[in-house]
């Protein structure tokens, strides 16, 4: 598991430079409008598609499908099809998805802690 970098030393700078395309690609996946929502909804338990859709409104069926496919492709979510009538499909976080959930929850906490200050800064900036 990666450790937070407290100082940007030469090694960290090299890693940022070497992996910038991959980092950008990964951040694009998890920074889209719906991925974080879906990851949070799967944080507690396995969920069915329609359950995820209801919990993530106003997401469309098409966008939820695309989001889940992308998360599955990146190894963050598993898709399990059960042999029932009608077929049942469950989605769950993988260990990698759970490690991202920790980061997402930390980011959400940071956003909540700093929301008032950010709004104040925006108001001051817009008043200029």
C-alpha cells in the first residue's frame, strides 16, 4: 500500500513524472461524476444493479452500466451473475476497491471539514 509523501523528494518527483499518464488515467476513472458515488454505495455490502441505481439517483441506467464496467475493468468492483430466474447480478468491492474506499472517505471528510472555508473563499474571490 502506498504511503503518504510528506516531502517531495527526488524519488517522489521521479515517480510522479514516470507515472503521470497512468496516474492521470486512474484519477480520471475515480474522479468522474459517478464512480465515487458507486464505490461509496458498495462500501457496506454487495448490491444489485437496480438497488445501486435507486441509491445513486439521478444516474441513468446506461451511465451506471458504464461506470460499473469501468470499475470492474480496473479491478475495483466484482460482478457476480447468479443462475436464477430471473438472473441476479451482484456487485461488490474488491480488496483494491476497499482500499480506495478508505481514500474516498478521507477525501469526503476533508471536504466536509473544509466546506465552509471553501465557500468563504469562493465568495471573496467572486466579489473581487
